[in-house]
């Protein structure tokens, strides 16, 4: 094997290992980006769980009132403005999942 061939193989191996490192880095960054995505359902549920700790039993709210409070809370992210799903749908989901609200009538809930 000539010195030129050996150098070529050596360079190829180096580039290959660089490529593997770059692929691993891109995969890591992609996973990190996925973790940083905001889930509207998750954030509304977190909001409701925290909010209901401060609300006395029997207090009545409309979904829209809860959404308005959510939008000024630290749980809300501006990225949610661009989601197809509205915060109203997610708020209904959060209220239902928390289990601490009674439906009075459509769109109106009372804290248990």
C-alpha cells in the first residue's frame, strides 16, 4: 500500500468519525428541540392544577374566564397563538382531567 493510499484511508476514517460525531450531535440537538416543544394540553393542565389550589370550593368560572387567566399566567407561551387547537379546547381538557371541577352547564364549571 502506498503512502498516498494510506493517507487517503486515514483521511476517510477521520472524515467518517467526524460525520458520526456530527450525526450524533444533530440527533442530540433534535431530541433537545423536541423536549423544548410546548404542549398546550400539558401547560393548561399544569395551570389548572396550580390555579385550583388557590380557588375556594363552590367558585364558578366559565371556560373563557379560565382561558383569559391562563393567557396571563407563566404557563402560557406565545407559540400557542400559532397552534391550530385553541386554548379553549385545551382548557376543557384540563378541567376534565383535573377531576376537581363540576360542570354546571355547557362552558361553566364549579370548583369542587
